[in-house]
């Protein structure tokens, strides 16, 4: 009830109406590993004034102001000690927001998230071969997002390709158990997709 009241308060104030959409989008992402830049990219597809560099020189960044509002309301908070600036949403808050979110938003957020993971995995795979230290900050958030997206939602070819890259890198880094488990999930999904193709 409190979360619903907070969301309604954001919607009813023209100055903070867009913040509600940020919360709704974030609710469908891994709750403890909402990489700020990745969230911002997803949000900016709907609201380009939140895009990186959208604020004119000398003006406050609307994105930073929005995150400040949401932090004060306890909806999105910073995670300390991460390589990439990361936000967190309490799981109970996320579940409540998901129930109130517009129909079709979950599928759209998932589509954008998979597209972002695919792009960043390609960069990670290329960079880790040349400069492992430069690529390292991407590894853990990529792994978490892939696990999250694999766990819930329809099968996706781009996602299992990303999972294969990250799972292999994890297994090679050792110990191999976690990486191999991710690769096994890829195989299961790939078999389902192959069976669907055969049926068609």
C-alpha cells in the first residue's frame, strides 16, 4: 500500500511523473544489480531527456535529479563498492511495482535488456582477449543479468549466445562449477529452440 501511494504521488506531480516510469522499468531488472548506465539506456528509449549528455551545458542532469528523488523515497538506492555504479530495489518493492506496471512493459524491458546484454557481451568478449583488466568490471553484472533473464521469460537466441560467452569465461577463470552450470542452461534452452524449429 505504501509503495502504491508513493507511485501515485510521483504520477500526480508533473515534476516527478517520469520518475514513476523509471521505477516501473527498474522493477523488471535484477533487483540487487541494476547497473545505472544500463538502466539509463533502457529508460532513454522512452524518455530521451534522460539520455547521457542530453542536458545542455550548465544545466543539472535530469537523470541525476530523478535518481535523487527516488533515493529519498527509498525506491532506488545506490549499492556501495561496485566497479560500475549500481542501484538496488528491494525485492518486495519490485514485486509490488510489477503488479501495478502497465501491461506489456515487462516484455518491452526484457527485449531492451537482452539487446543491451548482447551488445555488451560482444564488447566484453572482444576486450577480455586483449585487456582482461579493462573487461573485468563488466563480467559480474553481465553474469547476473544473463542468469536473471534466463530464469524468467521466453527463450531467446541472442541471450543464450551471451550466456555461452560469459559462462565459458567464468568456467575458464575457475572454479568451473558456476560457469559450467550456466553453459548447461544454454544447452537446455538451445535444445528447446531447436525442437521448436523442427516442429515448425
